């Protein structure tokens, strides 16, 4: 009997082990039908375990392989559900978009024993066209499936789609790399995401016409999961691929190519590459918040090469994924720091977010993780329910611009913990409303965010939320609550119907600046209906001393009708604290610029009443920015400038617009301006007036500028400045003058800059003597001047003949001919 019992126990043990192995092993499958590796077979990656052994992190941290091939491949994005399971998108399609493709998948992984490696794996959906982003919530999963944002319902939570995907939005641009990415639920309950540079997207609900669609080229956006309302919140950057919120609800995004990090504020225009721009009246875009680069300088393309110079700085220009760590497993010193994957550096960078004026400065901290493997390509990074961090590794030898093929059979996700994290076993969906409310004081922000979204879902479904409203109100009003605890309660109260417009107006007087600024934002977004709301916002604009709150006002006022903006803008401009705060100044400008459409006279008054020279400059520039501008009121405004500094900036604004559109008739009061500046203006103001006078056809000013060009005792920059001004005026610069300038000085002399400007101007002048003039001094030219001279010589067939003769006689070295010049020669 005893032996039979032993045999039964042994059989049961075998069955249990077999069951566990089936969960873990038999679910691994082959590549989807039609998917193949195109990477060179000679390029062989390390195994997942070998790669794991290569990874280095600070002392005390542990890295485990959560999942890797063959159980996981090409993990481009992931998210957690309310049970703490990982939903992972596998993208096999990249880099080829095919409208009929159905290879991409969504997998569900669960670690039931908290050992840092998955125990169960399921395929939720396997018909994706070009999947690149995921968010779980509101009864299903939201996916970026280029060119669409789709929703797959699973309202009974059985891990099986309730039906086919529903297209929520379409019209997103089709691209290999700059696609929908990084879905996140914001504290306001909206779904946030990013998209990179490509052709214009025209985003809207299916079947909607162009007028109902939003045009976007790149930047950050958000969408209401209930109404599917879509809006752009920040335009710019190149390929933003990563976003997260800090403890105060401020959004940060990481980017590729130019700067790597921005603090995102609704209504902002972020830096782009120098030659790009859709909005002619923006004039200046907000630069990266980072005070450093993650590569060693020079052209960003050079950082694709692994050199010590780039490695010391951070590894490279390309960043994917962003996480502001607010979990409860890592040491306190990491809380609030931002982490991002550095694609070429094969590592995880870290920046410290330091409050500065109205925004933040991102300072370089020590790189956190090193893959020590050229195949390591981190794409996503997030902390989970136990506070441990998960990093996905695309794991391919190349990167997005490489043409050496794709390794589609590899991919890993790692878990990084400090010590042994406390296990998370449960399902937040099974908690009561009060229990979810109590989670709002948890240390781990992951719990708070999921609790907020679930409560929002229940409120939308019609549940009675009075009990949790009462609890959250107590948390919000408790005097001992921190700013973070108040904000957590405030955001959720708004989502569960517990925060009215009247209460938000009352919070404009809160002692907590973070509550005040969020009250401003929530009021603007809800669309104020009470008669005194705008008046209270204007009152706050006049009295507010905190730059963070003033930034919230500058952002919020962009949502208001033009006729409702003036009192708030006047309040913001009545203080001078924004003069040295470029971020705040530009946000005020973005709200101020459209006011010219409402009342031009009132708009021009801002140039005189503002104490900010840059705003005065941009107001004048905007008023003169037209092919045939009205300039009399502009000049009258400049004459009324309160001081010389403001007047100088106004003149700069006027010069920018006139230079853009070309010579104009002289305004009525311009002679008065000339006399006033000649009498009491600075040298810079006098030069600005002289330049403008030439554009207005004043012969004396033209002669004066020509004298400056000829004056070899002046700084070269002023001579170049004078020449460029003259070039704007028809017939003000003769070919003979340009010929004399290209012959002056030597390659090492001060006249180099003037020579280059003259050579550039000769491209547009046709004179038969130009080739002989250039060739006479060619041997003495610097490399830059030689290239500029060749650019002139390839513009006309008669010039080309003389250039070819010069090449045959070795006056011009064939190596001096650029690829662009060769192309010009072929077309001549």
C-alpha cells in the first residue's frame, strides 16, 4: 500500500512538473509564416544567457532574463495589466510596411513566483500589420498599428479578443521608423503617445473628412479614450520615442538626432532640425532641457560609431524609451531620475531633473546599465508593480538606418531589481473603490496610476463613486499631505466626478503652487462655463509669483478664444520675471501671436508695454511679416519704445521681416527714426537703422553701408553684416565690388568671411569676367573658399568651360570637386 501511495505521489509530481514545463517551454513557437531573417548569417548573436552575463549595473542590483528567444522576439513595446502581467508587442514587419501583412503579435507573460523570469506565456493576437505601441486599459488593449490606432476589446478579461480590432483613429503617416510609439495613460485620464518625422499625418476618426482631421508631422499627442478626441500637445523634435510623467504630472520625452530630452507643456513648439518648419510665425522653438549631449559632439551621424569620445559622453544620439523612476524597490537616490535607452551606446543613460525657473534642467548622471554587447538595442523601459524595472532589448546587430538586414529571431526583456523585490500577486480590478483610493498614498506610483485608471473606468460605467470621492477629498484637503499626495487625489477626483469648476476656481488660491498650476490646466481643458472663471485666471496672472504657475497660465490661455485672452496675457506681461526665462517667454509668445488677428493696434501696444525685449521684438516682427506690410504703425510703435534696449530689439524684429520679404517703400516716419537713433542711439541701433534704410531705398544709407564694406579697419563681422544688408537692395552691390572682395586678403586673414559672403553672392550674378577673377586667386583660397568658388563656376556653361581648362592645367585639383558640383556639371 505504501509503495502504491509513493508511486501515485511520484506520478502526480511528474504531472505537475510536466504542466509547468508546458506552460514555460512548449508555448515557444517558430517564426510566424513568411517571416525570415535577412541579417548576414555570419553575424551571430550571443545567446540570451550569454548576453545576461555581459550586462553590468551598479552594486546591489540584480538583472534577470525575464524572457528571450524563442519565447520572445522583436519586442518593440510593452505594458502592464492590472495583474502585473507584461503585454508585449512583437514587431516582425520592420523595416518593410505592407498593408496586407499579418505577422506582428501581442503576447502576455506572467511571473507567478517572482523570480524575475516568466512562467506563463500566451498569444493574445497575431494579426498585426506594423505594431509599434501598446497600452492596456478601459476594457482592452490599444495598439499602434500603422497607419491606425486600434482597440481590441477583452472586457471579460479571459485573454481572448472579444471580436475583431476596431479602428479608433487613422491617417497616421506610413514610415519604417518614425511611427506611433510610447503609449502612456496620463494623470488626466487621456492616452498619450508620440510620432516621429515623416510626411504629414492627417489624423481623425474613420470616414472623417479633411476638415475634421488634425495635421501633424511629428511630436507628442493625446487622445480621450472615451470620445476619441485627438489633439497635438507639442510639435517638433525629430523622432521622439519615449515619454513618462514625474511625480508632479510633468511630461518628459526623449528624442533622437538633436537634443535628447524635453519637458513637454501643451501648446509648445520644440526644436527641429534647422531647415525644417511649418509655422512661419513661431520664430523660435524651445530647445532641449538637457545641458549636455550623450555623444562627444560634432555631427550627430558620427555617434553611430563606437568611440571613447562618444562613450564617455553617453554613447550616442539615438534614444528609445523613457522612465521617470517612481517605484519602491530601487534606492531613494534614483527616485525622480529619468532613464532612457541609448541605442548606439548599448546602455541605459540617466539624467537628474533639476527644477529651474518655470521648467527643468536635465543634468547628466552616471550611465546606469551597460549591455556590453553590440547587439543590445534597448527600446522600452518601465517600472512595474513590485518596483523592479523592465528593459526590452530589440537585439539586432544593426539599427534603424542600417541596410544589412534584420535579425528577426531574437529579442529579450530583462528585469532589474535591487535586492529581492516584494512580490506582487493580485488583481487590482478585484479591489473595492475604497481600496483603490487607499492605494493613492502608496510609495510605488505604478499602483496609484493603475488605481486611478480603474476608478475612471468605473465612473464611466456608472458606478456610485461617492465613497471614494469622500476618501480622496480627505486626502486632498489634509494639511499634512504632501504636494504629491494632493495631486494624486486631485487628478483622480477630477476623473470620478468629484472636482467641479467652482472647486477648481477655489484652488487657484491654494497655498500649494502645484495645486494652483494644475487647477489652471484642468480649468482650461474642461472649458470654463462660470462667469468669473476667466476673471479669476486673469487675477492670478497679475499676482502669481511662481514661474511654474505662470507657465501653466501661458499654456492654458492658448485654449481660449482670442477675445478671452487679453486680460490673462496682460497679467502675464505685467511682471518681468520671465525676461530671463526663455521657456516661459516663448510660451507667452505662442499665446500672444494670434492676437494680431483680433486687433492689430492692441497687438502692437504689447511691444511697448512688455518689459521683455524678445517679446517686443517678435511683436514688431509679426506686424511687419507680410509681402506688402503696413509699416507706418510699426515705425510709430518703435518710436514710442520705452527705452533704448526695447527699441533695439524692435528694430531687429523689423529688419528680420523686411529682409525676408525684400525692399519696401519708406514709411512716413522713417526719417524721424533715422534722426532719433542718430542722436541718441547705440552703435548697434544705428547700424540696424542704416540696414533698414537701405531696404527702404535711402541712397545716403546705401552709400554709408558701402563705405562700411570697403573699410578694412572694421571687424569682419560688421563688414559682412553691411554687405548682406546691401545685397537685399536691388542694384546696391555691383559685380565689380564683389570681384574686389573675393580678391582681398589671404586664406589665413580676417577677410575670409567677407570673401565667402561675396562668393555666395556671385552665384546669382552673370558676368563673363567672373571665372578669370576667381581662378586668378584660387590657389590662395582656403578649402571653404575653394568650394564656394567651384559652386559659382558650375552655375553656367561658359563658366564650366573655363573651369575644365583650369582642371586640365592643374589650377584646380580634381579632388576639390564635390559630389554636388559633379552633379551640377553633368546637368550643364
